[in-house]
């Protein structure tokens, strides 16, 4: 009887299939990478590089020069402190232009099949980070409808921080060993890394 019961015992469930990189995923990532170019990321990057070069030249005792006339005018009008503020705003703009489409792209890729079940999905820090960042971005224009002004941009990294804290405190932190969850975690860390450049203009 014991032998028959052992033979009739159900087989252990198979582990869920890991998500590999597929053609549709590549197309989604390609569309997300083209979005910053359409928004003129090149000009924003040039201004950021010019401001950084100006500060480095001042620190080294060289004569600051720039080929961008609007940057030269800003250098003469503002002091180093104002230039640092300008660099923080430009860095937030450049990084945000890259992270915004990347965030929504990773949410879309994670929701495409094959995907884990809902319980496992809500325990993956990569998915939680991108969803929290996406909700934070939706709160920015929603502030205009309720309060007559846009919500501050630091809402996005704050949402990622709160989501990860809730996941860790609830002992639900279960990262998946796949490129999808790793990329989602990288996007979440990037939002946290750019938090100082977002918060700096609102410090007063």
C-alpha cells in the first residue's frame, strides 16, 4: 500500500519558465530608446556637458570657453552655485527623458507572457519598482486636476523607495533570476540615483 501511494503521489510542480529576450521585447526597447532622440536629448546633453566643462576649467585655472553662445551667456550671468543648480536640472531632464520610456517599456515587457502568476509578480522588486515609478509619473499631472498645479517630480523616486520598503518589510522581496527583473531593478536604482538632482531645485 505504501508503494502504491508513493507511485500515485503527484509530481512536484515544474518551475515557471524564465523569460528570455524575444523579438517583441527588442522592438519595445528600441522604441523606448528612440523616444529621447525625438525629444531632443542631444541639445540637453550638450548643455550639461558644457556646464560641467566650464566648472572643471574654472577649478583648473583655465579660461572657460564654449562653442554654445547660450551657455557662454549663462556662464557670464550666473555664478558657480547657479551653474550647479542648472546642471542638476539638466541632469534630471536628461536622465528623466531616458528613464520615463524605459520604465513603461519594462512594465509592458514584464506583463507579456510567459510571466509569473500574480503572487510571484507582486514579489519581484523589478516589477514593483517600475510600476511604482509609473504611478508616480501619473501623479505629477494628476496634481494639476486636484490642486491646480503639477506634483513635484521627486514623487517618482519617493514612490520607488516606499514600494521597496514595503516589499522588504513585508518579507516579500523575491527577485527573479531573469533579465527582465534585473533590468527593472536597474531602472528603480536609476530613479533613486537621480533623486538628488530632482530634489535640489525644490530645497527652498
